[in-house]
């Protein structure tokens, strides 16, 4: 399994970003091959994390491209591109 974390800084309207993520990004993620999960976290002070999990690195990379395309066509297109961390999941407690 591979996890992708996208960190967005200086988000001015977190509630609106939440709505967009739920309405547009989540459906794109669900449609992607190898999808396991998608989570959005409000870290406070205008920082938002999105965390997605896929079966393979290639699927996670493709999903990042899908998310990027969706965000580019949303009100958040003017956000600074997120910092992206991608890595293999070593331990997962879900059964």
C-alpha cells in the first residue's frame, strides 16, 4: 500500500475547501484504481492535509494527478501547490 499526503498552506476558506474536496476530489479518488481511503484534515491556521491510500505507488501517483486536475478547475486553483509526500505503508492496523 502507498500513502500520499498533500499539505496545503494558507487556505483562506477551509469550510469551502472541505465542500469541494467532498464533492469533487473524493469522487475522483473513489473512481481511481487501487483506491483504499481519502481523508481531509483541518490542522488549523489555514493548513489542510489530504491523505489518500492506494494499493500501489503508480496508482497513488495517478490519483495525485487526478486531484491536481480537479483542484486546478476549482476555486482553489490559486492556492500554492501542495507539498506532497508519498511513501509505502509499513504498518496498517486495519483488518
